[in-house]
C-alpha cells in the first residue's frame, strides 16, 4: 500500500469502455512526514477522494480487480481509503 496525496484529476475524451464509470486521479506518493517520495501515479478512485486528500493506494492488478469485482478493467492502481488522520509513535532508545 502507498500513502499519497491527490494532486489532480485526469479528464479524457477517449477512454477504455470498461473505465468509463470510474474517476481517475493523480496521486503523489508521500512519506509519513507528508514529503514526496517518488513520481506521481494515476489511480482509479473508489472512495470519492478529492484534490488535497491524503489517500491509501493499492498498486497490484489482481487486488484492484478483486476490489472492483471485475476482471475486464485494465487497472493497476486503485484508491481504497481517504486518510482522516495519521499518528506515528517514535521509538526511544
């Protein structure tokens, strides 16, 4: 799973027939401090996320197909949760 921040929306005049029902968002992977860690990814939105939301993304085709309950959708990344809060406990020696 990847922690990320939604930075934009993809608008397309031509889309795979099986993707027409889904919104595609641009997600910037981030670390636990909210800093970018790698390149943006495109992910199908299943949780009505919006720009600025912190989200959890699964990047695995078979898992995405199980979540969608469809095997005919060409997808690799899917947003599965909007993160409402994040708490990290630091270990002290």
